[in-house]
């Protein structure tokens, strides 16, 4: 089973930045698309960004222009650069394939204070 390990979260003030990383124990190059998801307290998990093997990226409207997803197939990592953070970005962030076909990792907590 592939394992996913997310890191890079923390507490930041509104307007600040964080860079999240996700390392997979298996090859992400075999996956057509990788994605970042988040789950805020009391809410369903939602996808915030995805990146295809072609390099095409798609973002949720709520983060477009502020977040940037990237992937490094050689290192089996997917990253999420988050700028201009808002309190509503507070959530646990996870990565997975677009099909959510791998077991979920523990996630990384992002807390944005106002």
C-alpha cells in the first residue's frame, strides 16, 4: 500500500504564506492526476487543487490566484504553495490521487488567525 505523508502546516496570520509538501511511498508518475484536499471542522473534505501529468492545473474558485500546486515525479512529491492566506483556509490538508485511490495520510493542520 502506498503511504502519503503531508507536512508543512502550521499557524500563520492572515495574509501570510505556507508551503505544504506531500511525499508518497509509491510512484506518483503512474497517476494521471494528483490533488490537494482540505477538511475544515464540521465540513466535508473538498478538493482545492489538482495537477495532471501534463502539468495542467485546476483550482477551486476559493483559492484560485492564491494557491499553486506542483509535482516532482522524480521525488514522488506534490507541493502546495499557499499565499495570501485567509481564516477560512483553516483546515487539515491532505493529498491523494484525483481518484482518491490511495489510503489517506494523517494530513497537516493549517490554522490562519485573523
